[in-house]
């Protein structure tokens, strides 16, 4: 090994300064805190499901989580490949260039996440029906909640990619802990007070994500990396995607009300295809003049 990579072993040893060691230690602790908090969020949902629902519901829900995990894995694979490049970019470029790359990355990931949401929400019911039988299909509203929860997890990707690349783990060390506590609290309120069952657990997760995560993660990125951006500007930038999610959801709900009395997987599939293609058309109308759309077209 030493003969083949002599230049590595013969290079001068560089000692880290106390400040650099402190940063590494703090970011390591922050990273562990974020991972533990994320695990607690997922685990608490599973524990609440097993306590407040029956095994049949847990088994049905696991069919959906297998598919949501597959979608999340695709996004994770893409983001893991890009993250090291972002770290290099942070060394070489100024904040204005970082802003441009962050917005372009956000546009791509939001687009990808929105189409995953629409595809999942529209086609998951026919897929589960064919896969494990109609008896294991959830109602449309619960399917929508699962799809929204998936979408919210996916659109977090640009912020945590920049946070990981630029070493903001220590700054965000309490975020996942607060998220886990909020998730548990909201879920228990929906379960014990409103008796919502599995819907209450997912609503608790969605609400904790909105109130704790979706604004805090980009805010820390803007404050420490891209001061030119504000939370208001970022919301306005991504507002069209929210409208697309709302419109596509309404289209599918309306179509489902129309075709529900047919009780046919084929008719439901037609409704899913119509909703998906209309959403694609709406996306084109919204973004046909967008510079990031033109750049990646």
C-alpha cells in the first residue's frame, strides 16, 4: 500500500487547529442529534400505530410505507451524489453564486417531488389493489395524507443538503428533538381528543413538519450561507408548486366522487391518468417562462 500510494504517506502531516477540532466535534454531535430525532419521529409513529390501532391497520399501512420509503430512497440517492459537490462549491464561490445554485436545486427537487406526489396519490390505490387486494386499500383522504407527508419530506431535501455541505449540523442540533416532541404531542392530541386513529398520527407528523421543520431548515441556510435570501422570498419562489399540489388534489377528489359509484379499478385508473396529465399541463403553464425550467428543459 505504501509503495503504490507513496505520495500520500510521504506528504506532510497537517495538524488541525483547536477551532477546527471544535467545529468537527460540534458538527458531529449535531449530526447525531438530527439522526436520533429523525429515528424518534418514525419510531413514535410506529409505536402509536401499534397502541391505538389494530394489527390489520398496521399491516395495511406498512404496504404504503414500503412504497413511500422507495420514493424517498430515490431522492436520497440523488442528493447523496450531489452533496459533496455542494461542499466544494461553498469553498470556491460567493453567496450570490450559492443563492443561484440553491434556487436552481430547489426548483429541480420541488418539481421532482411534486410529480412524485401526484403520481403516488393518483396511482397508489390501483397499484395496491392489484398488489395485495382491494381489502388492503386505504380511503382516499388517508391516502392523500400519506402522499402529503411524503411530499413534505421530499421538499426538505435542498435545505438539509446545504446544511450538511456547509456544516450547519450544530446550529440545527435541537431541530429534530423539537420535531420529535411536537410530533408526539400533536399525534396524541388527534388520537385522544379527536379520536382520529391513523389519520391523527399522520396529521400530527404533517403538522410538526410544517410548524418546526419546513421554515426552520431553510431559515438557517439563509442566515448562515445565503443572506440575500429570506423565508418570504423562498416561499414566493415555491408557491406555484403548492398551488399545483392543491389543484391536483382537488382534481383527483372531484374525479373520485364522480367515478366512485362505478367501483371499478379501470375507471379509477382513468381518473388517475386524467388527473396526472392535467397536472403536467398546469405545470407547463406555470413554469414555461421560468428561467430554471428553460435551463433544465
